[in-house]
C-alpha cells in the first residue's frame, strides 16, 4: 500500500518526491541574513520559497500529487478527467500552473474574498475559478461537491500524503544547504508544510528543534495539539494560513514530529513583512513572514540558535502591502500626526509649515479645521501628517512649534 493510501509519510516518500520534482521546481536559496541575525540574537537562515514560479512552496506538493495521478492514469489504474482544488490562493496557483503544464483540466474553488492578485494569477494559468464561501472550509466543501458531480480528482492543499511529501523536499534542501541548523521555525495553516519538513528532518537530523507558528486569529492546529480554545477571527493578513479546521493526517504528524507551536499577532506579522522588505529587499505575504514574526515576539526563545525560516509565499495584495508599509512607518515614528492650534489670521498656516520645515520634517498631509474644532471661533486647528526620522524627531518638531507659541501635540 502506498504512503498516500496508508495515511503516513516517510523519508523515502520525500526522497521519491524530490526525484520527481527535480528540474521542475526551484531548489531555492537558503542563506544567512546577517542583519536579521544581529537584530534577533539568533543566527537566521532564510529559505526563499517566494522565488518559486508561483511565488510559493505550494507548487511542490501540488506537482508531486499531479505527477502521481498522471502515472496512475498512464498505468491504467485510474481515470483522470481533470483535477479540482480548494485554496486561498497559493495552492490554487500551484495546481493550476502544473495542471496546465501537464495538459490537465483544473478547477479551483476559492473563498469569495481571496485577494485579487491571487485570483488573476490563477486564471492566468488557465484554470477555471469558482468563488464560493467566506473561508477555506466553505470553499473545500463546495470543491468536494463539484468533484463528485464532475468526476474530478480532488487535490487537497495539505491533508494528503503525496502533497506533504512534496512539501517535505524543502527540509531536504535546507539541511543540505545549511547542515548546522539546529532549529526550524515554520508557518502552520493546515499543517502540510511543517509535516513534510518535520518528517524529513526527524529522519536525517533528529536533534533539530522544530517549531510551528500560527496566527492568533486562526489557531486551529495550536488548539488541537495543545487542548486550548481560541476564538477564531474573521480575517488575518496571514490569509495563506487562515485554516479553520486542521487536517487529520497533518495533526497526527505534527503531534508526533513537531516540538512546539507558537502564536503571533497581527502586529508581529506586519512588522516581519516590513523587516523582510526593508532588510532583505524581498516581498513576502503574511504567512511567509510568520517564522520571523515568532522570533520578533519570542526573542529569548531562540537566542543563540541557528534558525531556519521558510519564506513560504510572496503573493501579497499590493494595497495590503502599502497599508503595512504605512502602518509600520507610524510605529517606527517615521510617519506622525500632530495637531496645532493657532489664531486664525493670514499667514498662520505658512508660519506653521515653515517651522516644520526648519525642524527637518516633510509634510505629507494638511487638514485645516474650523467647523470641526473645539477651539474658540477665532482659532483654527491644523492637523499635519509628517514624514519624520524617529519618535525623537517628532518630539523635536512639536517642541519647535511650542517654542514659537503654538499649542502643538503629537497624537
């Protein structure tokens, strides 16, 4: 009986997947980030899976599954009318891209609010896209219904041994590129990625600590393993790991082969996305930054360790990325709002802006309020959004305005 039927995944399955995938997916770089290492207190190695053609690790597992289906069809063991998958985006693109390469019909069911960039790219690979439900679980149920109605082969995004084996090839590559790794911190949604990596690493280097990371708003696997209960949120910037129900196979493998699970909040994820953009000049989505987010939140947990992180996806909506950049600038004190009260007379706005310029700040926005102000009718309230260097610089701008006789404060 094959591993896919037996409900288990072994090192041999992952090595077989690596042989199938050779030359068809990238052996992505796994290199040290000296700057992130200095900032976190751990030695950080990044596996750039966002450099895959579909900008995600998901195509590894998808292709391994598709190649197995094609082999079964060619050997007369099954009829293959096409494939269907349910996905928030990355698995969709992996299935669609490689189904197109292999000449297979692909139907992808995606939640209604999937980022447009992921929908458009999936359509671009020739797949038929069906938008259904508010989350992955609703999309999956609809996909299973369509699979039965149209006799399509369902390609599960994580709870399938062949898919898990494909993802596990990342573990082989990381140990080959960086044999001194002693810790891996891996994003967890349904659990396919960490299950595959843990299987490979446990067999080859049992002493490596393997830690999973989930978003607090979607802590289904964390709750299942640790026996806790978290309220599920409506959304997260880590939409690639926003899975409401863990897989049965992946849950068992994680319980057996993963050392610990951690949770990160939205602020940690946003900061990690921004750090990777600024420091590594690489674009990752929220799920792809989950590993770094865990190090940001729990620096003492990993201090002094040699840590491997998988940047598992780079498919982020440009508008969301812009919002994360702006919010990050606010947290860093590089974008600030100040409110200035003054007598309403000719030239007062020019005087305020001149003082701001003298303090070395750049004005991004100006709001000149008369009607919507609690000041006396003879006064005006000016709200400024400023580009600044840091919180100390904001304080200097405010002090310059106060010294000139204006009622000024940051808020």
